[in-house]
C-alpha cells in the first residue's frame, strides 16, 4: 500500500504528516510531564495536541487506504481560517499540521469513485471528529427527494442550501429539475464553511452533469460562506474570512443544517455573536440547527417555502421555544414528519422534516406524520416483503392520498428493512406556541382533556422537581467509589453520599448496594450548603479526598474542565452539585431519565440522585400522599399521558423523562377514599412489583380518579398495546 502511495503525488504530504505527528506526540508528553511537575492548567494545550494527532492519524489512514483507487495531483489547499476558528487551534506546529492535512484531504476529495455511490464521499473522506464538530452527515437521496417533493412546486426558482455539505440536496435538486417541465432558468446556491465538503459537493455535481445532460438551463453555485453570518443582524461584523454580505432572496431554502450544541461552538465569542444576531432562536442551550431556521426565514421571499431536516427535540425542549414561536407566528407549518427511531441516516439525533411557508398564517392546518419502528409483536398490515418499498416513498404515497390513518407497513430505509408504525393526519398547532408541542387525534384529545379536568400540574404540588447531580467527571467522583474504595482511601465519610443512577431505579423500588463499581457506588461530594448556597469544602478539611483528586490522572481530568473555572468555581467541584437538602426529605419519588415505560420508585432512604435520574419531592410530606402520587405515576393512565402528550420518543423503544414533561403530569384532586385506595395498591406493588392483578386494580382505581369513561379507557388500552 505504501508503495502505491509513494507512486502518487501524495507521498510528500504523507511523510510530512508522519514527521509532524512525532513532534506533536512529543509535545503532548512534555505537557503531561509539566502537569505532573507543576500541577497547573496545561490540559488544553495537551488536548489540542492529542486532537491533532488523532486527526492526522485518520487522514493518514485515508491516504493509505484510498491510494489503490488512484489519486490525481494535489490542488491548492483550502483556506485554514475555517479550521482555526471552529477548532480553536492557533499553535504554529498545529497550523503546519493542518496545512499538510488540508493537502491530503483535498487530494482524497479528488479520488475516482470506482463505482462508489457519490453519497458516500463526504462520510468517506472527512475525519469523523470534524464531521461531529461541524454536525455534518450525508443525507440519503430518498430523504432529500421527500423534502424537495413537499417543499417545491412546479416553479423551480432560486433555491438555497445553507449548509450544502457534500451536495446531497444539490443532486436532488438537479434530479428534480431534470424530470420537470419547468421553463426558463433555475439556480441552486449552496453555502458551507468547510472547504473540504465543498470540494466533495463540486465533484458530485460535476459527475452528475457528465452522466445526466440537462434540457433546462440550470446553474449550481457553491460558495465557501457562513450562512449564519450572511443572514445575521448586520449591526455588527466579526471581520472573518468568509464573505458575509447577504445574498438576494430565495424562493426555497432546503437542507439538513448541522446539529451542533452550543457548548461545542468555538470560539466562545461566536456563541455570544449568535445570541445577539439570532435573538429569537438562540435561546437557552440552543443548537445550531435552530439558528438555521431563523436564517432560512430571513433568506426567503414572502410566500417562499422552507424544507429542513432537524432534530425532533425542537418540538419539546425548552431551548426550542423560540423556534416554535417563529413557526407559529411567521413561518407556519405545511408538513411535519417526525421520523422517530427509524435511523434513516447516521446522525445520533432523532430527525424530523419540517416544511413551512413564509406568511403570517398560524391558524392553517398542516399534515402531521409520525413514524417509528413497530414492536416485534405488532403484526404488519401487509405481508413482509424482502423488496419492500423505500420508507420515504411510502410516506409520500400516504401524503398524496391525504387520508388519516394508523398503519404498520413493511419498508426499508436504505440501512435496514422492517415494519414501521405510521400515523398521519391533518392537525393544527397547539394554542400555546411556546410550550412543548404534541399532536394528538380527536380521541386522544378527548382523553387528555378529561385527565386534565379537575387536576393540578405536578409542578404546583412539589417543592423539588429536578434532575440529579452532574459531576462531568464520573470516573473521579463516583464510578470507582465503592465501600471498599472508601475504606482503602480513608475517604471522609461525611462527604461520601449513597448515589443512585437511572439504572438503579426499577419500577416501584430502588436497588442499591454500594459495592459494585460503575453501578452501585457512592458519590464524592466536596460541598456543603451554607445560608442556602452550595460552596466547595476547602481541601485541607478533606485531606484524603484531596489526595485522590490530586492523583495525576484525576487532576488532569478535573482541571481540564475549563467551564468550571470560567464559572469562578474551584477545579475539584462537582459541576451541578444541587442542594444537599433536596436529598434529605423523608419522601421523594425518583425516575430514570430514559426508559420504555413509566418507572417511578419511592425513596425513603435519602439516596442522592445522579444526572441520569430525576427526583420529585412533594410539598405534602406524608407516606399516604407519597404512595398516592407513586400509584398515579406508575398507572397505565399516566403512562398514556406521558407518551401521548408530555414526552418524545427516542431510540430503543424508550421515552425521555424531563422536568418539563414531569411538571405537566395531571394530578387529580382526590375524591374521598381515592388517596387511600390508590396508595394502598401502590404500597402492595412496592412489595410485589410484578403482580399483574394488583396493577389492573390500580389502573381501575386511577381510571375512577380521573373520571375516564369506558370508551375513553378503551383508547388508553389500545394505545398501551401499540406502545
């Protein structure tokens, strides 16, 4: 393989990268030694070197494994300012490595396909770390065609892809134009901040034109520009290397914008710039895809259409409230397709397709579709077919028929074949545009309205409704901290807390021993609460715990958490310590953050919850009331409420359990005798959690508590069987 590589123009680049890798590894070792000697914060320098070594290694693997396919001559390397800004690397040695890496990467983007699908090019060439940081994932052609079919009418017009990546939407647009009867000229404009991605996109477009002669005049323009600066509030400019003048308005904006959470945006100044420039959508712990929705709105002509693939978390997360308000007020939906756990492409998020029209018409109904993997025991409405139709084609056919339905259909996503549960209907937005959105049919709405009648939200009867402690360094604070560990290290027991994770919480009860590393452990908690404030305990008061924190690997892990220091906190603190008094109430209810069904347990032992658990502390601290709430939360009625109206579906048949979702739980104002009836059954289920007869009795008691009619209860039971 190396001989093949040396026969090409890439050989000098490969040798230069190898030499630089050695220098960077030596630099990393020096940083490590300095950390041991001086115990000072050189961790970021060390991590920069490690990241670069990893990228160089990946690029070298790319060069070696692709060499046999044949490479052309190496063109000019891309502008490095993009890599400097987005990855925060300014060290001269790193800059030299990036220059060499750019040479090799562009060479790889010129590789002959040898029959490989053009859609593989982006994932094939760009290092995974870069794609993750940039939120880049190739979009399958079936999904692209689905978005374009819903978004575009017979007039092709001017189209913008604000994050064009490897050109998936450019190719889909060309396919659509080639098969259309549109007259006149049409233009597709693609922006991206990644020069390497644009190189791949240009190669894909060039190949398309070679094998698909176009009748209509079509222009594809690909530019290295930052969309979020082009359509930002131009009261300020950053003076960055991309052109940021705003382009003319577009008839359509389409694409799969990047999924990048705010904490991964570099440099920090850029986050503040985004918050100022996109005040409607850059709220809370926002994701870049939210900003692209607002940018797309600004790029459209009045009456223009936007079609995006985005995360379905925007429907329910607090950070998505600004997006929901924008969609409700000025960019109303025409289609919303929640693709749930279908895994139609490689991104880790759960995607949905939104198609909107730029006009103030929030009252208009839109077509809603929800898709998920069907449970194995749910029969398909059609026989299994190894040559099943593409899932997106099935969804398009359902949309053309415009009939409300619930069906289980065989289909394939390009990655897998199987049975999928599909629900589609015409609906309207919830009346509260900012609150989490859930779309229910008439029968579900009838049940949910009845449950909410004569009920109060759970958040109104709690003193604490919160996630647990988040250390951001579990390997130091909790994973190894068993009883044996505490004895071996002489840890100060006052600051070692019995610690439960989501995995420790079973339906009705908690299992914990304190003896299994990584599962049943204690938490090292170097904090105390004084006058309502949680403060770090001075290390001289906890010398044995301090000795553990100062072990070289532990110190490196703790001291590298720059966000802790930026918050004016001490380097050894737990990131989210919560208030100790939260865990001292006699009665609290706990639940995992992700699980396939309602899994609540009563804690009367004062366990401390981790970040993968939530805790509910009722205002009324009595055993009878705590058991009443526990019975309601583990009832089939409340599980129906959670899945239909409070949460979002995620992979592996699991649902999210969050403060926002739990806080809306309707707690019926109890009639005489209901508290005791439900509480008694809950107490018996704590003792015998697998007793189906007791569960049925509990469900009947909660049905009466909510006042659900038999026909409504049938709706609940049908949904429970489907879930």
